[in-house]
């Protein structure tokens, strides 16, 4: 029993060591947003669902090439933060989501400050 508890503790410790930076970053940003005039949206969250997933990449591609609806926060869709939203941003998002070979979005994962965007409900719980 002690061995199992010890092993579980080690696993949990390793898990929290691995994810701690993201948790701290997200919590800090959300807290700061609720007490200021800054606008927050989730990076690469096309539809403000609160998650960055394949649906966001689909929406981005449909908007860019098929005349679909615009993203809720265009700035949040600029993965590499070069001032242009194009296929590179979509491909970077796909690599990040499915191949784990891309760095996080330039603005960071989770909710970030996007000054020109309306605050997304997904970032204010
Ligand atoms: Ca870009």
C-alpha cells in the first residue's frame, strides 16, 4: 500500500511539474483581466468555445479561403504573431495540436491579452 501511495505521489508530482507553468500563466492572466480594462481571448480559439481544437483550424481555413464567418478575435488567430493571418498560422496550429512539433502560439497558450478584441466569455468563466 505504501509503495502504491509513494508511486502515485511521484506521478502526481511529475505531472504538476510538467503542467505548472501553463496553469500559473492561465490563472494569472484571467485574474488580471477581471480587474482591468484589458481584453482577453484564448489564443487560436476561433469560435470562443474556450478550447483550441480542430474546429478552430477548420473555421480559420473556411474564413480564409471559403468566405466563412470571421473569427471572434482575429488577433488571436495570428499564431506566429507576424501581423498576417495565413496558411502558416493554420499549419502551425495543426502541428501544435496533433504532432506536438510546434512551439506554443507566439502570444502563449490559453487566455491572453488581445487589445482589439471583445472580451471572450470563454476567458471569464
Ligand atoms: Ca501569422
